[in-house]
C-alpha cells in the first residue's frame, strides 16, 4: 500500500501541529522532532546531536574526512551525494531551480530559497528581545550580540571570549584548521556555515540590496549597512590600542592583527600563514589551479565566475555603464563605481600600516604586498614570482608570444589590454588623466605622473 501511495500522490500521514502530509509514517515521526526539538542521535566524538540518523552519518564524515562521492569530470570528492549533484551542475550548466517571479535560475535549492526572500521581503528570524526581524539566521545571531556584552565562552588556546557556544565552536576550527563547510562549485571551504552561504552568492552573482544614495548593489544587507557608512562617515568601531576608528567590525579585527601580528589562517600545502581567510582562499588557488569556468568562445578557463563574466566583454565589446560626469563608458557596473571615486576623491579603504587611502579594495590589497613582500603567483616555466595574478598572466606571454588584444583600426596586437587601450587613444583622442592643479589632460597615466613633477619640482 505504501508504494502505491507514491503513484497516487496520496499522503495519508499528516502532522497534527502544522498539517504537513507525508507518504510514510517514519517520515512523519522524523518530522515531529522538528517541533519537539528531540535529537536522539549523538556524535560520540563531539557530542553534537541530530534528529535523524542520516544526519549523524553525514556529520561523522567531518571527523573521518571521508568523501565517498567523486565527480566523473574532475575527480573532486564530496562527503555528501547532494553536494556532488550540486557540483555536477557546474559542468553541465544545469540550473533546475526557477524563480516563478523573475524567472532567474539557480544551481541549488538553497540559493532559490534565499533569493525568494528578496521578492517577498520575508524575514522569518525574529529577535526575542527587540522584535527586529532578519531574512537569514546568521544575521539574527550576529544581531543578538548587540544586546549583551556577556561572553561566557572562552577559547582554551588563545583566551578569546564569545557570547555564544556556537561562535566558540566556529572559532576553535581556526586552531584545528577544520573547515567542514565546502563549496559544491569551487574548492573553497569554510569553518562556519554562514561564511559558506555568503561565499555562494559570489557564484550566483545575486545582489538584491541597493544603496539609496548611489544605487550600488550588494549581495548582503550587512554589506549595504557597511557601505552606507562611507556616505555618513560613521566609524563606530574603535581600536583599544591606538584608538583608530573603523566603519566595520571586520576592518577593526583585521587592523588588530597589525598590532598582534596574528596570522590564524594557514595553507595546508605550503604552511604559509595569512591574517585574513579571504587572502588564504585566493592563495589556495595558486596550488589547485582549479578553473571551473570556461569561455565558450575561446575556451579560456577562470577560477571565478565574475572573472569569466568580465572576460566575455572582451569578445562582445559591450560597455553599457556610462559616467554621468565625464561620459566615460564601462563594461561593468563595479568599474563605474570605482571610477566615480576619481571624481569624488573618496578613498574608503585605508592601509592599517601606513594609513595610505585607496578608492578600490583591490588597490589596497595590492598595496599591502609592498609591506609583506608577498609574491604568491609563480611562473611554472621559469619560477619568476609576482605579487599580482595579472602580472603573472602578462609574464607568461613572454614565453608563449601570445598577443590576444588587437586594435580594430590598424590590427596591431598587444600582450596587455592596458597597452591596447593606451594605443587606441591615438585614434580616439581621449585623454582620461587630469591634472588637479592646472586641468591639463593626458592620454597616459605615466605622462600625467611626469607632468605633476613640473608642479612639485620632484626629480625622478
């Protein structure tokens, strides 16, 4: 009879609390535990409890490091079958989960669920103390810490204190190097689930939160809140050592490491240590060479979807974003926002070591390597090392003699896009580099730099 119910779609077992129906009585019993909070299956290693035996089995693989499910395309292994199925879609391009409202498609059901909340404005997670509501659980957990300064859970290794046991558990993973939350799409792994959820948005490229002042979009509400402080100049987070102020808690945490010299994120392959997890994740790609995103036009592969998207514009020549002030066109919205700061002189990213300001985060990241002397990008042919991936890419062309950038006017070819853009100004007459002192314009940055010395009397 039970098997016949699956054909007739009849679900005879209903929950008395929420009326959700099920095919099998065993499924109903399992479901009832979500209401009773009953978790009869306990892990013998860490005592974590689960409502289902299958969840315990899956959890145990975090301890055993077992990954029995392998991808036939790239041999990447996974601890869960569902993770393998999600990953396979990066090869097949299949996006089976469709938003009924805007027809946007997603690789994973979780991504669709999160996306739907942007339409419904649904905020199912409510603070019991002040009734503030949030669309995601980790936003609520972070908010709860604003009500109390009590931190009863302390790390035995470094004495750092936390308001919640779950935060301490996540922190301990930075000491154990444990990262149980792996991305199904790329090799990135994380110690906390909310960091994985945040990372997944880099693959979907979804940015539902827009700034009312400058229309810049963000993937998370918290990132929008941080960005708004660049307009208000609010810096609520102060360093206890030097009293320097910061607009976000994460910037303060990063800055504190300049005092403590702490580098908690270590590469398992070469043991190189980093002060930020994002820097470690970027570094790991220099070892894995994992590039799952391929251009269908020229077959060039990339490690991240946004880089592929940017690359495609080389083929389409599309520049849909124009500056309202100087009419300069851009292929990406983010490039336009960066360019606008050249008009406003806004430099929201400051170096913690020398206080130099930058309008772009990537420029700050590059600048920091002048202090650390880090050169994470090495040439496989001659072992020359570089501080930036783009410099390595350019260098490799000295071995291959590749010149992928061609002038539409005279067919001259170049190894770098910047060289092509400089060359094109011969034909367009464009002079994008402006002297702030005398308003004279120049086609190349190097010419502006030379010219500025006539004002400062500086000798090169």
